[in-house]
C-alpha cells in the first residue's frame, strides 16, 4: 500500500492551525519512515491542481517552527466543490497515490470531505477540527478557539478600563455567524457585576433594536458607562440575520453563507446609539479578523491540543474515514473518532444554559466553561472608579 499522505487547510486561519499540520506530518513520518507527506497549497484548490509542498522533506525542528507560526501556512480556500471539482480532486489524489487525505477546517470543510468520501475512492478522508467560532458538533471546543477567546477577553478588559476613565458607550462586533462562543468569551475576565462587557448579544438569542437601546440606557444609569459585545451574526427575533435588515443587497460566499465581514453592522449600531444618546461618547469597532490568528496570543494549551489533533488524525487515518472530535471527559480533553456526517454542514450552538435567562449576559454555567479554557486574567487591583 502507498505511503503517500496529503494534508490541506480550509476556511479561515487560526493562531494554531499549523500545529495540526506539524503534528500529523511528524506522526506519519514516525510511523512510516519512508512516507511522503504532501501539503496542498490553498486547500482543495491545490489538490485539484496537484500543487503540493513536500512536507516530509522538512526536519522535525522546522516543522515545529512552522507549527508555532500563526495563520494557514499552506494557504486556504473557501471553495465549495461540485461533482466535477470533486472528481478532479480524487483524480489528483489517485495520481499522487494518496493513502489518506487529512483536511483541517470547520463544518464546511467536513462537508467537502463527506462529498469526496461518497465517491468511493478507497482513500481515507479524515477531517481535523479547526475554527475560532467553536461551533463544530461532536467537539467540546475546537483548536483555534482558546487563542481567539484569549484575545477577545483581553480586548474587553482593556476597553472596560478605558471607559472607566472616560465614561461612554462602547460596542465591539465579534466574529460568530450562528454561534456566540467567541463573543461570550469577552466576558471571561469579568470579576464583578460592574465589569464589562455589561451586555452580550449573540445569534442564539433574538435581537431587537428597541430592547437593545433600553438595555443600554439601564446599564448607563447603573454604572455611568456601558460596554457591549455583539456577534456579527446576531439575529432578529424572527431568526433572520440582523444584517439583512440594514443591507439592501447581500453578498454570499461559495457555500451560500451571507458575508458578514465588513463594518455595516457596526455603522448601523453606532448610528442608533448616537441618536438615542446624544452628546454621549459612543464608539463602535469591528474586531473582524483580528482575534483569528493574533501572533501575541497563541495559547500554549491551544497549540498543544492542535498538535495532538494532527497526531491523532495521522494515527486514525489508518482506520478509515472520520472526523476527529476534541471532547472533554469531565477531567481532561480527549480525542475520538466521530462520523463525518455528525459534523459536516452542522452547527453547534451555545447551550441555552450559557446565557442568563433574564438578561443579555453570560451565566455562571457559561463562565465556568470559559474559565476552564481561557487563560487567567492579569491580577490587577480593584479599580477606584
């Protein structure tokens, strides 16, 4: 049997996605000293073109240096393969005599692997989890999330200190199409009720502008300022992306998803706040891609887990097609084989218990989950303000 393995990266970069490539390559080479490991440039697009980098030619030291580098070092894509595209990918995998194809990414990437596997190519298709959105089914948390959550928690601590000194209203739009995990992580370092973010708006809970303005007014009356975290995918009470109510035309990606990146949501919210609270200092930022692969906040735990996912993917590909599930057994993170169909095209939402029932804030259950994952906050003294 051929000892050729192909690895690719799909979807958005993270601070630790290259660790998964390094872990898989090192483990394959350990098990099969003569194996060739081919890294496809720009995801399945590279596989389709036969555009590879020989990862097996790199030393373990260089692979570990590569693993410590943020962003998708092999390049990525959001291509959604149709039948012809998939046939081309499989032809190229066969031409390379690939024994297995390991594709690192989110639920759309898992969907691509499911399509490829259905072609019956006698190749093991293994999906390795990755997404800062933390929205993959069969996973307690996903590689990339911890580092991004660390960035978001740190940013909101900084902003809360800023607006204690110069009170006003601040809102940050955070990545998250359907799931609010990353937005909720802005609350991870709250120590008491006066700490920001005071309000958290996520896609799992219906949003109305009228109630939003009332919430902000109540918080300002209580604390003299208001810090707000809002998911880019926040939805109206009837389940539509709020962005649809403020955009005349909607751009969609290859997978049919409404493109949420950009500043339209923030501009609309800032305008509403400025109108409702004239002469009040109002600032709105869109974090956009900033938390995704920030070099200064690549969590050691996140990196180690991403490396282990690569190692496990390399090991389990000998057993055939699957997705790798990063789960928690109550004491520690464990890796398990899970069916591709359980992950592909599916979205894991925040559990209802992670949000307080009577206010837009993370509950004690949600805070406990974040405390288990997000690095500890700096030990600052209590504020005088």
